[in-house]
């Protein structure tokens, strides 16, 4: 287990073995997630954030539109099949 200290400026040094293991270079952006009893550091994804409208618009479907009931039936069947 590695340990580090919080500086007076709120900075933390991530130990070199951990930086090497995760291939984090100088300038790596990290996302900080509050976990309640601590924090989780994750590398910032290189892709821009998108929304469902942008993503769904690239999907092409030809055929009759499915009803909400049709979709719920398929989801229900999938769940039932998973737990049989």
C-alpha cells in the first residue's frame, strides 16, 4: 500500500509506481469522484461528452416503429431468460 500527504495547497502526489501502472504522464487530467469516505481518481476520457440525441441520430432503423409495449415485452422476456 502506498501513502502520500496532502500539501498546504491541497495537492497530492500520486506515487510513481501507481502512475507507471496506470500509464499516467505529466498533465494527465483526472476526474475526482466523492465516494463519501474518500475520493476516487479516474482518468478523464478523451472523448467529448455526448447526449442521447446525438448518439441515437446516427442509428438508422428501417421498418415499423416499435411501441412502448413492444419494447417492455422484449425487456421482460430478456430478464426472464436471464434468470431461468
